[in-house]
C-alpha cells in the first residue's frame, strides 16, 4: 500500500498550529482553520507518511514572532514550512501576486535540500492554487485544488453592493485572481469542494468549468474539542485546567454585559465581515420586544482591540454593530465581547449557549459551507440559517434547525421564538445536530475519502500510463542531475548548414540523459529558437535561455520560468525606455516580432560608433533608466533588464535548482557568451571563436578547443569531466 507525502499550500494569512489567530483579520478566517485541521487529520491516516503546510514567513513587529520560524514541527509527521517572499512584513493577499514566483523558487530549493519529492500537492485559495499548480507541473505530481472563495462570485457581490469595477480591481487585483482560477480549472487533477452548491453556483460562472473534475468532501469537526454540552455533567468527565480557565473567561466576558444571564442565549460567531450579516441578527432581536424578554443575544465578531485602529471595512462593520446596539437600547440584553480564542474558547461559547437552551444563528446568505454551523451542532445548539448554499445541505441532512430568509429580520425573530419557546422542539434539534455532526461531518471520514481519491488518481495513471494532466515533471530531473551543460547555439553548436559533430554530440547527451541536463543559451527569441529544432537534429532540451538571457524555458514545450521573469522585472521600465529613445540618434526600432516584454530591439546606423555607445550609456544614466545594452555584429542593439544576461540566467538556475556552479559546463564562441563562460562555471570556447574571446585565455576554468562547433563542445565536455570528475560512474 503506497504511503503519501502531501504538501498543502496556503501562502496568505497568519498561520501557526499553536494558538492560531482565527478571525484576527479578513485573511485569517475559515480557510486558515480548514487547512490547519486538514493538516492534522491527514497525518492520522495510515497511508500518509508526511504532510507539510507551506505558508509565508513573516517577520513583523506588528505580529507574533512565532510567524518568523522557518519550520514549525507539529508532530512526527506534520510541519508548517514558512517561505519568505515579498519581504518580511505582513501584507494583504491581494498584494502578494507579484511575489509568488519567489515563493516557488525557494520551495524548489527546499524540496531539493530535503531530497524528498512530494507525491501530491493541494492548493488552497487562488494564490495557494497558483503555487501548487506550478510545483505540480515542475515535479509531475497530482494537483488538488480548493477555492474556498471564488473571484467571480466575490466580484458579483461587490458590484451589487455598489463598488465600481475600477475600485474592485484596484483593491482586490481581481482580474489576476480570476485568470488564475480559470487556469487552475484546466490544470488541477481534482477539485475538492465542501458542497455541491459551490459547483452549481460558483464554479458554474467560469468558462473552463467543463474541464474540471470535482469531488465533494465536507470538512469535519474535531469531536475531542466540539463535544456535546451535557458531557460536563457526566461523572466520568474531567476538564483540563486550560478548559476550565477558558470556560471561566468566556462566561465572564458574556455575563458582564447582561442583566439576566440565566436566560437562553442567541449566539452568532464570525469575523467582522459584511457578508456575515450580523446587522440583520441585531435588527431581528432589537425590533422584537417579545424575543428580548425570552432571550439574550451575544455576537462574537472577530477579534478587536481598538476599533479606531482597525482596517476601514472592519471598523465600519463593528461601529455599525455598536450603533445598532445603541439604537435599540440593548444594554444588559446584548453581549459583544472583544475576542475569542478558537481552540479553547469558541467550543466553550457554543456549550454555554447550549446549556442555556439557546440557538445559533448563521445569517450569511449563500454560505459556501458553514463550518460554524457544524461546530455549533456538534455542541448541541439548534440552528437558524439561510435556505441556500451549504447551510441548506447541512440542515436538511441533520434536521437540526430552521431555514429562513436571513435578510428578513422578522423571519429570523419568528424562527428564534419558535425554537426557544418549544422545549421539545429544542431537544429534537439539539439531539439531531449532535448525531448528524458526529456521523456526517467527521475529519476521520474526510481523511478516508481524501486518501481514497488520491489512490484512484494513481490507479488511473497506472492504468493509462499517462502523466497527471499531461505534466512534464521536468523538475525531478533538474533537481537530481549531476551536471548541467549549457551551450550557445549559432556559431557554437551549428553554423548555417554546417553541423559537424552535432550527431555525435546529440548521441552523447542521450547516453547521459539520466545524469546530465542539456540547455541552449541563445540570442534568438523563443520563436526563432523553436525553428532551430525543426532545422537541426538537436538534443532534446531541458532548458532554453533565449533572447540573450531575458527568457528561460523548460523542455521542448517551452514552459516559462516565471520566477526568472519576476527576478529580471526589477526596475525594468520598458515603456519609459522606448519613449526616451525615440529621438536618440543613430538607432531605429526593429519590427514588432523582434520585441517582447523584456527586450527592446533596435537597428543601428553606420554612424553609430564607440562614442555613440558611450553617449547611450550617459543618456540612460541621465534619465535614471537602468538597462543592459548588447550590440551584436555592429548591426543590432538590444536593451534588456539589467539583471538579464546569459550568465545571470546560469547563476539563477544554479540557485533555483541548487546545483553548484562548478557543476555547470557552458560553451560559446562570441562576446555575447562571455558572462556565462567566466566565473565558477567550467567554460568551453570552440576553435571557431570571435576575436573578442582572446582575453578569456587567462582563465584556467575556460578551455579553448582544438575543434570547431559541436565537435569542439564535446571535446571540451570530455576535458572538464575528466579533469574535475564531474560525473559519477554509477548508471
């Protein structure tokens, strides 16, 4: 029976196993709770040998130092791995998109250092799915995706609330998020969703929904934490000191607000989010004097200290709740405590309300699932919730409450009075909820279904002998290779129709494909490089460095290295460069197909000389524009990001794939190859080299061959391997 190493990805929010700060802000809500409980409960399954949760490392005085720890060991099978990306400060998820490729590069290095490839990756939320999808492609492993909240649905809600398209894009980076969600629908091997409702109403809004496979696995509740309220009265039951303290704290926090704390307690819990619809609950209570006489109300709206210092949206919501409390004069009848610890205090809050014969209200319209509903039910609280989405599915299965229009305060009030006034009905809903939550919503059941799903994915792969969603798995080869060989193309491997030695070179690469990574570094762009593979019988590439080092691709499918793009984009101002150079003498812009995002290309006039080049450098310096300038054959002028070059690309590959530069062999014949030949890599200069290469003869690490082109490259490879013993003798 195969045992799996599973990696979960959730980069945003504040995530720690001990005392998680659920509800602290909009990025630390139910999704964080979900992945932490998934992490723990997957580890309990006998077919799971290890499970890691990858998140963002944060070193920020505004948050706990616990988020700085790079590896948090939970138990012998579980860790939380923190990667630095986008700096150290805590930031909203919408601002992370431009930094996720840095996260991927560091994750690849981590996996390589561990020498342990994951069997499965599972992304959470759009950003986590982007990460998991990239790792899946790189290592050729199954990719599971969970959306939690989807961009198209959120955008629709925001538009209905009156926010403009421009403001939505500015605040939420929505188009980027939706584009990723569309892409994931085509690349994920399976989507794990909590309810059928999510598929029918949210994923149905996406163009690529028909490409996706879904499996419905509702999350569970921890029955050791969320247990029935009456267990406290059983003689054999013993509470820990921590539980006793938590019970005392929350009971005191609630009762200090109330004149008559013995009355039934109407309860709602969630973060300070407009969609939680706490206002409707307060209105239903405040407008009904009979309900006020029957019960008290407690609203736990996230965690707050000083409302004036909170983000604007949370500040507005909490201020409105307090204003409603004042409007209906609910002092002594309504509690609105400032905090709740999700691990110890929230379960006790549910049980306090249940012991008082209270009711739990989830007033979110169209809730995807409703984990608080299942938690409250497991503790014995009857439920009032919306007749749509996840709450409808939960209550119809458990028969433990009433479904009402949660946007109608009067309907909420009538349902509450019905349950509170009828002791027999209360007992029925309480009992049904405890049984239903235990039988239908357990994490043990979740983990069993989850692992069964993974087994089926691997069985299907074995049956049709196809990779998961046709993934290339190029990363496994790059991470385990012994030697990287990177060669220039034109003038080095081939020259026009002259391909002498190419057949022998290709044969050698094929014979060593298990140990050797082969790459081409060319001034050609992607499209012209592709043509070379049609024209010449070149070895199948693992890496392609194109456009003089401004592009990196993998395999003959030309899969882009997005981390490299993010790296060279630093201080690259292409539009400003082009505008500034419009009147610079002696150059004219090349055709559109010669241009791309990270390359600005010009023809030069005969009048362009060394002084012109010096003037160009001064011109850019005066305009505070940074670029790498390449002049080829005294005809073509290319401006690249200052971080981009063949040599920089080689050094980046060394860092990313954790291959020492001493285990790179680079080959070239002209000045454009110089920076990848010098340094710690082993260089080869073929005998048909350009005159400007003469000064490289002073470097001991660079070998000048007796033969030209591919014959010379193979000669140089043999020289370096024999001299440095770069390849092992193992097969």
